[in-house]
C-alpha cells in the first residue's frame, strides 16, 4: 500500500510530461503535413515541391492574418 504514495505522483508526472511533449509537437507543426511522407514513396521530387508550396502558403497566411486578440483595422 505504501508503494501507491510513490506510483501515483510518478504517474501524474509522466502524464504531464507526455501531454507537454504532445503540445510541443503540435506547436512546432509536427502534425501539419501528414501526407508528405506517404507521397515521398511515389515521387520524391514532386512531393517535396508540393510540400514546400503548402508550407510557404501556410506561412504567408499566418503572416497576413490578424491574431484574434488584436483589433482589426
């Protein structure tokens, strides 16, 4: 029974670390382009070109959009 005093806090810390890593990966854009790796099998050059075009478009959209917390002009 005393082992629960160790295992419960350790499991909570582990869960928080896992959630933090998932949030970090989402923030860094790891899940933005899920199709890219699958497309590389068929035509590496074409897939890279399309993936780069998608990334550039996403960056352009993000640069021109106004954040929700700022008033629009």
